[in-house]
């Protein structure tokens, strides 16, 4: 049985909170009382670590005795801290023999231990690499500390140097560069980084460069604070402040930067008022140059977040002051530009918050009531004035007094309303101008700023000042920054209801789309072609009143394409050729017996060969910020295969192979029918944006959270191309096979009911709850076998199961936010290599599942088989934590996500507001995919009202409202998981959804 070592826990705790000197004294006390500690390897290593961290170089002589080195050699373990302590002591004393011997021994020990370590022990390997980096720095430090003799022989290497060399700041440049590189690589993995920080502090103290030591301590405070190691950050800050005592005026700026870092640390620890007060003190008394803008910006930001001052003070005294100070900076270095960008962003963001606050007040029910009351008072005043003219002399006095009172009240109300409206307009101008400058100067806030700007432009398109600012922004900002929203921007083209003219919103939108198309034709023109084909609907579909044709958009897109032929005529001609071929392919008539077979393509489709100016439509290639797009920057279209495979389904989609100039074959799905691919395209865009935010967030980035996406390119309202997701398998096909009686349940569910029997039992049962329980008792989950079958190595099995759980968690939260329904097991694919899930068929969104004949009552699919794949912990642990991380990130970035969804208001889409007939088609009682004929029975479609309602519901979810109550992230996730696994809800689902599987 392993012996308990309570002292080890205390030692590690003292080390974690940065109490190095207390730790050293504690170790000395333990050794003085108990001799047996001398042969405890773990304790000895911790003791050596405590000694080198505090610079206690006499440690080995005092506490380990003469037999220390002999014992160390006899134990076949890695004695890293012992060797490091000896090397640092030798560096301090100039003992070359001891230094190089211990350094080489330690390197050999670490390399051997890494060589023998298991490949699965990544944490151990990473920590070994960090230790080797420490030893590498130590080797370089010797030449910085001691002047080597000119002709050093093997015997002369035994000498002890007596004179150290005093080095200046410039001679540490290489060490500093390597250190900054390590900082970047470790990405705030504090378990790895903290050891490096402590070592570098001790090393710089030995080398005796005070300036570099102070800079390192200051940087350490920042890094430790960002890694939430507040005690260690405080310890480094205390050491920094002690070094600052007695320094000359030349180093005063470093002192004030330390005080600013102290304010940030207080803020991180939740001591907001102390942080603000210290920030104000630094702002008033410091003698900083470039950094002074940071001080004012931070104080203004903190005051705004805590709402502990009025808006005028925050703006005038701090945020605008910060902008004026950063504007004085003439040095156009990268750091300077980043500071300017950050300062403009915070000013604009605060102005935007104030604008929204004023706008909400002006649109509030209380303000509307006040306006009605003012109107009544105005009418009362007019009535009194009429009576005054016809009144007697005695009555005139009374009327005059009342009239004066009313006039005074109305004047005050009018002045208040005017001030509120003027402030609102000023804040809006401040936000628009700040956001524009932010985009012009840098790219750190591009995603947040572009999405917010587009949202403001769209919602305030009737205001002339907004249009003027929009035109100015389009002219000054590089067009590539708007490419992520090209679909949303293009969807606003050609609204005849809006004012036309040289300074109109339509002109601004058209000029922006034109600029994007000229600079980035391969990312823009396909969207314009889709709009120009807005009325291309097959006759069979036209009678169903399924699609809304917006002729204004069509005409505007055609006009723009005509203008673009001057600059990109050959590209547009080739693109039109390719689009025509894909539309013909998607609409190609097939017979029922062709299903799941290869079919030769007609000659008119096969004959289209190389189009060197057109990229493969489902390929992904980066945006070229220089707008050059040189040859080879994307794989161009090299033709289609001679045959296609006709898939099962009402609309008979075709799987086609497209050849790219890069030698790759791209599998694609050409689809035409009643599903509008424009919705799928925008949904994938939404998923891509969520991925961007997850990658930019530290915790979700570490967990590799993300949604699997694929490319969807619509060419008409009813036809388009979808990227084929290679290496995937429908979840239902794995679980029950294509015949619905085999699969994993057939292999491992011996004695269980068949899928067909379960479905029949649920369809015929009157007591759904009892029937559901009976089905569950006789149909055991088997999803965990997927990992056992495909991933035979334990580490691989664990990694893939973890990836699956994280993938399900992210898709659960994203599906919930957009209200994605119809998540039956054939609409969820699983990647057979990575085990991540991929959601397809995104036609039932924005909670339209509630409109189905059998309403979908669950927020996402979290059935027993899905949970079974997560392992013994089920929805607890990894799944719940990843759900919370994902939802928190989406709630933080709700403005940008709402901007994506707003496209539905400005571009009415087919059937996302699901008709009763479409709902029946989704939940057919038979398994046959027979095409049905529908009558012209639908009322005229009013998409915008439905879209606005859906947008409001998405906003409520991102605000945390569940059942009318505001919830925390944890509370919201808890509620959603409960609803998703609730048997009372699951038993009411449509039997074809298979809630028991």
C-alpha cells in the first residue's frame, strides 16, 4: 500500500500560491526533525526545487550531507531539480566543471526518460520538453555570465572563474527572443509556463541585469494574471516593486507600468473599486508616453462596466482622452497600431452601448405613454387658449396661471425629448466613426466590428447620417473584411420600397457589393448569380407557390453583373457556363429504377471541360487581401465525371465527381427540389461563425470545440450543390443498418426487439409513456461499440470518444439556438476517422419542428444511444462542461450571431416557415419516399413577420431566457439537458424519429 505523504500536498500548495521562502523554511524544518526524508526521492526533488526558486545555494551542504551525490547516483530516477540547482549554483560561483557535468547529465536523463515514455503520456513529454528548454537557456547563460579564456583546453576546463562579466540589456536580446517564442507556443498553459517563469527570474538575478529582471517580473505578472495564478502574480509584483525602490528617473515609466499591472490584477481578483482608484491615480501622476492612452482607456472601460460614473465623465475624461493621446503617437509600429485599434474600439463600443440604451428608452412603453400624455397636455393647452380669448377679466387670471404651468411642463418635456434624441444621434455617430477607424487601422476586432456595423446599417437604413457614414466606410475600409457577410449584404439589393438616389441606401449597398466583386470575384459573384436566377423555378414546383420571387433583387443583381463584365467579363462568362451545367444536372429527370445506380450524363453536361478562371465550387481557399489571386491560388474546374449516382429521395439528388486542377477529385451532391438550399447555406455560415468565436476563446480553443461544416452553394431558389462529406456514415445506418433490422443493434442486441417492432409498438400504443418505457426496456443502447470496433488502441479509443462527446455537446447547443428540428438518426452523420458528428438537412429550423403534425418537444437529439457513446459519465463531466463553454461563448457574441439570422428578414426563404402540407411530408407514416402531388392550397407567404418572430426567439435564447425566466449559463444548460432526456417529452415524439434509439 502506498504510504500517505501529507507534507507533499502542503509543499505543492505553497508552491502554487508563490510562497517560495515559506516553502524553503518548511522543508528545512521537516529535514531537521526527520532523517528518513533524505531517502524520499519526491521530497528531495521538491526540496531542491524550493531551494533554487529562493536562491538558496548552500542547501545541499546543510541538509543533505556528504552522501547526497552518492545517493543521487545510485537512484535511477530523473533528478532534474537537483541537477538544476547544482547548475545554477555553479553558474553563480563560476565552477565550469560542475556546471557542464551536471548540465550534460541532466540533458541525458531527460532525453532518455522521454524516449522510454509512452506516446500517450503527452503531459509528461510536454513537461520534459520544457525542462530541456530550461537547460538550453542555462547553457547560453554561461557565456553571458563568465568570460571564457581564449584557448581553453580539456584540463583548463576544470578551473573556477573568478571574474564575472557585466552584461547590458542588448546582450540579452537572443534570450528574450527565445523566451517570447516560448510564451507564444505555450498559449497560457500555466502548468508548463510557471516553471519557466520561476527559472527565468532566478537566472536573470544570477546574471545581474536589473533592467531585464524588472521587465521579466512585469511580464510575469501579466502572464500569471491571465492564467488566473493571482497569488503568484502578486508575489512577482511585490518583488518588482521592491526592485523599483531607489531607481532613477530614467526607469520611472517602468514603475508606473507596474502600478497599472497592479490595477489589472486587482480588477481580475474582483476588487473593482480599488482597481479603478489605482488606475485614476496612475492616470493623474504617471509620466508615461505611449502607454498613457492605455491607462485612460482601461479606467474608462472599467467605469463603464461597473457603471460607477456618468457617461459624460467616462467619454470626455477617459475614453476620448485615450483616443486623443493615442492619436498623437507618430510611430507606426505594429504595437502602436494595435493600441490605436484597441482604443478606438473601446470608445466605439461604449458609444454603441449608450446608443442602444437611448434607443431602447425612446422605444419603451413608458416613453410612448409619456408621449401620449404630452399630446393630451398639448390639446389641453390649445383648449385653454381658446377659452382665454372668450373669458371674462376674472377668469383670464386663472386661465393664464394654468396656461403658464402647462407651457412650462411642455417646454421641459420637449427639451428632455430633444436632449435624449440628440444624445442618441451623437452616440450613434461616435460608434459608427469609431468602428470605421477600428477597421481601417487594424484587424483584431474585425469579426465583432463588421457584424455590428452591418447590423446598424441594416436597421437604420432610413437615416441619412447612417448612409453617409456607410459610404465613407465603404470607401476607406478594405473590402475583404466584409466578405464573411457577402450573402447578407447582397440580400439587401434592390428593395424598391427604399428611397432611391445618389445618396441612398441602395446605392451604398450596390457600391459595397460591386467593390467586393471587383476585389474578390470568386467569393462574391456566385451569390450574385444566385440572386439573378431568383425566378428560375421548375414548372413542377412553380404551381405549388413554394418560392417567393423577388424581382427587385433579380433585376439589381443582373444590373450589377452587367457592370462587372467590364472588369471580370471572362470570369463571369465561365461561371455562368458552370452554373448552367450544375442546374441542368440537378434538375435532370430520372426514373425510379435508377435509384442507387450509376447513370451516364447527357453529352451537353459531359462536354463542359476545363474552366481555368472558375474555382471548384465546393473547394475552400483563403481570401487574398491583396486582391491578386495569382494562378494556382485556387483549384480550378477541370470537368465532371461521365456518370453520377442517383440517390434515394423525393428529389433524386445526384452524387457527382468534379475534377480540380490540383489533381483532387471533389465529390458533390447536386440537388433540386422543394428544399431551398439558401437556408442551408446561411445555416452553415452561422455554424462557421460559431467556430470562429470558439477558436478565439481560450477555454473552448483548448478543448478543440467546433461544429463540423460543409459547403452549400445555391444557384437558384430550388437548385444548388452541396459538398459531399467524405468518410462519414449516417448514425442510423450504423445503429440499425440500411434495412432497419441490422446494424449494431442487430449484432449486439441479442434478444432485444427489432427497430420495426419498437416503432409499431409506439405507433399503436394509447399510453405513450408506458409504451416508451417498454420499448426502452427491450431495446438496449449499443453506441459504445462504435468506438470499440473502430479504435482498438486504448489511447485512440479515449481520444475519439472525447472528440465525439465534445462534438455532440457543441452541435446540441448550436442546434438549440437556431431551433434546428427533424434530427432523426439519418440526418446525423458520424465521421469514421475522427468520430465527430455532422448534421445535414437543415430545412426545419427556428423551432418549426413545433409546427409538424407531431410537434417536436425536445431542444436537440440526446437519446439513449447518443449518450451511450459518451461512456460511463454520460451527460455529466465532459458533455455538460462543453455545453456550458459553447453556450457561454455564443451568449457573449450574440450580436454577431443575430446579424447572420437577420438575413431571413431581408431575404424571404422557401418554407422555413413550414406549411401544413410540408409538415405532413416531413412526417410520413410510411417509409417509402413516394412523391406526392399537392394542391394550390397555401395562402400568400408573409416571410418577414415569421422571420422577425424567429429572430426574437433566437435573441431570447442568447439572453438566457427559458420558460420566461432569465437563467445563468449553468442553469440554462441544466434545463436543456433535462428537457432533452425527459421521457415525458420523448414518448410524444413522432415514431419515425426513434426517440428510444
